[in-house]
C-alpha cells in the first residue's frame, strides 16, 4: 500500500540519517518505527508508572480498615458466586 505523509525538515533529516545508518530505505525505517511504536503505545509512561507506584505505596502503608475475617468471608462469597455462575452457563 502506498501512502503520502508530510513531515517537517527536522524529522526528514532524522529519517535520512537513520536510513543511511541502517542501510535501508526511508520507507523501511518508517515501517519499523510504526511497528515499534505500536508495541509500546499501551505501556505506561515513566511519570504514570511513578504515580501508580506512589499510590500503591501509600495504600500499603495505610492501616487496614476491615478485619481479616470480613475480607476472607467476602472473598469466599465471591468465589462461590463465580462458581455458581459458571455452572449455570
């Protein structure tokens, strides 16, 4: 498939340099870059990762608000509800 894109001079220069360094066509560089970007696009940014880790750290340092027995009972109820739902389908 053919496609036409407009890019700025700085990006074009970078594309030419990478193409020459790899000894491949500019189209191949774009193809590889898009596939690499696609593989990474659903990952968290470093900032997002740090924010989530801070939240987890804060949660881990907070005191438990429910007795273990209550949590265990709720988890058991969930397991039983799932098993019952799976048997019905």
